[in-house]
C-alpha cells in the first residue's frame, strides 16, 4: 500500500526515485511495481526524452483503491476523535506530528 500512496502523492515518480526515497534496492522496488502493473493498479509511461526512463502513474483502479484507503483513514480518525477527550486529542495530534516529522 505504501508504494501506491507514494505514487499517488508523487504522480510521475520513477522506480529510481522511489528507491531513493525508501532507501531500498531498485530491484526490490521494480518487483513490487511490476506486481502492481500486473494487477492493473499502476501503469508505466515511457519518457519522451529518454526511452530508458519510465514514469509511474495510478490507473483508475489504483485511484479507486487510494480513495477507499483514504476513506478508511478518515473514518478511523473520526472514531479516535469521538472517544478521546480534548487533552488526549491534543496529545494524539502531537504524537502524529512527531511521527510524520520522523518519517518526513
């Protein structure tokens, strides 16, 4: 799911850029991306200027998966906010912000 989120957030990203962003081998990323292509979740678009280079983009199926994924996140956050008191909500937001910064 993380690859799909990354491609959604950075449409046109390359396998090499994902590899650098996640500090993983390009071959590892290629295997995962090829599986997503086989499942028709991601498509590769060849560069007009360098035929060796491909950009990655979500297909309609991939966009629908991301839409559902985002909805699940929103529903989860709503549930969390409904059970926490104001002080707990403030602490929760601080923790999420801290995690977001660390994963920046």
